């Protein structure tokens, strides 16, 4: 027969104290007016060691304690071959931060992926309760789910800038707007005046921010915007030539290597005839491929910062809020929304205008 689980009652009986005393020692805090002597505390710790007691994380959280477990949930599959280079640096940063903070990580994977996207439906809400809080990643999140988490005061942080009603949603993101402005300014400084944006203008936040930065920079310079919105690289290369563009900016998910290949097949060498700046590092660098000019996204640092922020939110009172139920009381409002700078990359795909 399987051995039954050791409980706090067993620990209390061995130590000769009440179950409440065991709970106070485990949680590291006592109510006002209650004092636990060092000898009593040591007896409880000895009993825990002898019995091999481990706290039930769900029960501990329901009791208002912390499990020292932080979760990670991704709206897309975390380890498919097609995206391992995208999520990898985030996870490296998260792991390093967890080690320094002395917490364990729990990857939530049981939610089925429907149409390539996971949802926190049905059992997902209950499963999150195992952890003190959760990091969320993904390009196609469910806004209704995020609002539900906000309404229930569950501690979470989104990796990537996200908007919400009242600006309550905590996130750590990349400053795509500022970084894109710098790339356009770089091209203008090289003498380019016909600068295009290649890629479909979607509704995901990184695309919205890149487009905003592109528009902002050209407006400041008195130059016209030119959007090449074909999702076919051959058609996009044809349009770049037809519009006599001398430079373009392109996001890494819009197949920059293939686009440059198509341009060169048409006699437009990169960067001699057309400069191409990449708005983020390549997701899947081609072996022996081009050294891209543009900027890189600090994904590892975003993972580190996000876990530190989540740890602070979760530690508010064990539920990420103060006695009045306000989210993130221990964290200044300005720190709930963090945008990290994206460093420039000096590659070999930008040159003076022909």
C-alpha cells in the first residue's frame, strides 16, 4: 500500500505543539501578539526534517502562504522546432532569475493547443493556483483571460508590452517604437528618402509599435510612408523595385533572408541598391547568412526582469495585493510597466543611398 502523506498534524504531534504553531513556523510569520520561542521553532523544524513533511502547495496557497513556485504559461507551444530560437532566450533569462531568487518554476502545458494557440479555460484557472504567480508569453493572447486574471487579483506578468483598461496589466516589454525610430533615422542619415515598411500590418502589439515608430520617424523628417504589405516575398521584392525604394525596414517574422534573396535575383544587391534593416534579431538565423543591420530585442533580460517583477507582486501578502485588495501594492506603479531598450546592431545590410 502507498504510504499516506505526512500532514502538519503529524508534525505538530511529534513536536508537541499545535497545528497552528507548525503553520506559523512554515509561513515565517505570526499574528500580532503571538510569539514563538526559538526552542519551540527548532522542535518544529526538527519534526519536519524527521517526518520528511513537505507542504501541499495548493493548501499552502489557500492558507495565505507562499509555495515559492512561479509558473510559466505560453499561448503557443513552447518547444516546437519552428519557434525554439524565439522562446529560448526568454526561458534562459527566466531560469537564471529563478535560481538567483531561490524559487522553482512550473511550466503549464496541459492546456490543449487549438489552432496553434492555448487557452486558460476550464481546469487552467485551478491549475494556476498551484503557483504563487505566473509569467505569460505569446503573440496571440486571449484578452478576456487577461482581464479575468486582473479581476481575480492573481499575480501575473506578461512578457511583452500589453495594454489594458486603466493600465493595470503588468508587463515587461521591448521598446519597439523607440528602436524603430532610430533605424529610420539611421537610414535618413545615410541619405535615403524613399524608405518602405515591409510586412502585413497586423494587430499584435509588436507590429503596432513598429509601425508607430516608422510613421513617427518619417513624419518628423517630412517624408512619406510607403507600406509594402504583401505576405509573398517575391511580390514584395517586385513592389520595392516598382516604387523605387532605396531602403526598407522589416520585422524578423516577415522572411528577411528570402526577401533579400528575391531582391538580388532582380539585380538589386543588398545593401548597394537597397538597404534592409531588421527590426529585431532573426528568429532562425541561416547558417552563413547575412549579418543584419538593425536592432536586437533583449529577450533574456526581459525574462529576468519579468520574473523579478512577478516575485515582488506575489510577495505582496501571499496573493499579490495589500489589505485593501489593490494589485501590486509593494511595487510602484511605474515599475508595473517596463520597456527595455533594444540595442542597435551594426551589420552589413545598410549603406548610403545610391
